[in-house]
C-alpha cells in the first residue's frame, strides 16, 4: 500500500539554525513526492515537489531530494527564519490517479 | 485567480444539529477532496470526487457524514446529527487530472472550516 512516515515534532530551532525533517514512504510503483506547509490559521500549500528518482525539489530555501534507494524525501533548509514557523507535511501521490497520502505533520517553531 | 473557497470559516453548533460545509473548487479542476484535521489524528481524507462522481468515500467516519457534488463548481459536506467528536477543521482541496507526462496535478487547499460542536 501507500503510506508516508514523518518525523514527529514539535521541533524548536533558533533562527539561522539548520533544519532537517525526515520523511520516508512506502509506495507501489513510482510516486510523486511533495512537501506541503501550513501556516497558522491557513490551509496547506505546496512548498516543493519531485516527480522521479534523484529529482531535487526546491523553493524558498527549502530542498528535498527524491531518494528511491532509501525511499526518503527529507526536507532541509540551511538557515531557518522566524517566518518559517509552521507545520510541514510530507505527501505522496501514486503515478496513476490523483490521490494524495499525507504524513502526520511536523510542527516547527523558530525562535529569534 | 480565486483559490478554493470554503464556507463558513467558523461554525459553532450544539450536539444533534445539522451542519453543512460548502466548497467551491478552482475552476477547471476535476478532482475535489474533503479532509478533516484534528490534533489527535492529523489530516484524514474523508472522500474525493472526480468529475463530480464520488470515487472513494472509505474515509467517511459513519453514516452521519455525507458529501455531494451536484456540479463542477460546488460541493457540500453534511453532518447530521453532529457530535462533539466531530469538532475539527475541515478542508476542501481541488486538483486537475494528471497531465500527459503523468504524475498528479498540484493539490490546492481552501482555508478550512473550523467546526466546534458543543
């Protein structure tokens, strides 16, 4: 079946610290992988995506690389800001069809 | 462009009352999803539609929940009767069909409807 396992939070970092949020997946075939971000009081919005093995998705200083050999899609940012405080969701979607499978979310708080 | 529009943003009701949540997807999108978010269970898929037809409703908690999509621009999620354990944020999301290159269309979320059942 299809599932996503995400690093549990909450995570608290100081501004300018390095961020890693782990995500591993189980899927049949070749899924697309996503990171969505949810700011307080808002809906989820796409942060970045990768559609095939070894692809790197990037946006707003965040990066994640699709690793088929380790079935992982870890989110990284070199220097976090207070404005990055949010909940981050890893997700996958099978190659066929349009269904999305989300992880449980990781809450990030960045303190000045 | 307008995004996914949900109403109401907040709803407070008493146990036993009927609740109707509404969603207008992005024009041109042919997939519509209803999710529920709680602290305990995270983000759960309740049901999704393709071209107004329900494809998978296995996430609907029980018969008290029902969803309809009478046309491409409108969907409702109804809870009758409501219970305190239904308190959550309900999200509607829409996307377009996979393109020729394969892979899903991007999922766009509304801002959610926060339901509190007393």
